[in-house]
C-alpha cells in the first residue's frame, strides 16, 4: 500500500505521525504543503471524503491570522480557496493510505488503517 503523508515538517503532530510510521518501519512519501501547496483537485477530494469543516484547522495560529473578513460566512468553496491560499491552515497530517484517508494523528486509527 502506498502511503503519502501531507503536512508541515516542523509540526509537532506531524512528528508524532512520522515517529509512529518510522517505528513500525512503514515507508511513506512526505508532501510538505507549506512548501509545495496542495492541488485544488486534491483539496476537493479531501473535502468530499472528510468534510471541509474538518480540514480547516480553526485552532491554529495561521487561521487566526487570516483577516476576519475572509473567515466569515465560510462555505465549502470559500474554505477550499482559503486552504489553497493558506495551506498551513489545513489540519495535519492528512494521510492517504491506499484507498483510506486519515486526518490528524491517532495511534489507534493509524494501527487500524495502515499496514
């Protein structure tokens, strides 16, 4: 199973995910969306599968720094445009593991869904 983990290298939650995968000797590709962004179609797919509300990290500093006018009256289209413009506001990690899609790090969920 091909595994791709999306996020930001310096994030503490990402480090937990990397450590878990490394400890289990599970190979993965890393996509740093702060440096490389996230393609629009991929964001739309994640939104369809997870919901845009879950993708948006409203507790993070990046989201709080976005001008309030841009954060008001969000719907899917506006939220995805924000996430494209401010990829650091995407909750992390996003893990594509074969046909499975995981959001955030939870050791139990990783164990159940990543072989």
